[in-house]
């Protein structure tokens, strides 16, 4: 997993929201999620909570 990759939360349905990796450090990944209103929500997740699209 590297910056710019598209990801989704592991275990969610395949049609769930897709985010873009902003930063990777050790086991933490900062992901930018595009919300319905068009603004970005940036959240840090454990690398094992995410899967590539």
C-alpha cells in the first residue's frame, strides 16, 4: 500500500465508499474519504483495517 492507492475498509460490502491513501507511516495509514457533500474527511486507520480496490 502506497500514497495514491484507492482503498476501502476491510469487511465492508464491495460497493462501499472508496478512499485515497494520503500518507503511510509504520502500521498507520492516513486516508482521505470523499463525503456526499463533496468535502474531504481525513482519518488515520491501522493498515490491517484497509484493503486495496
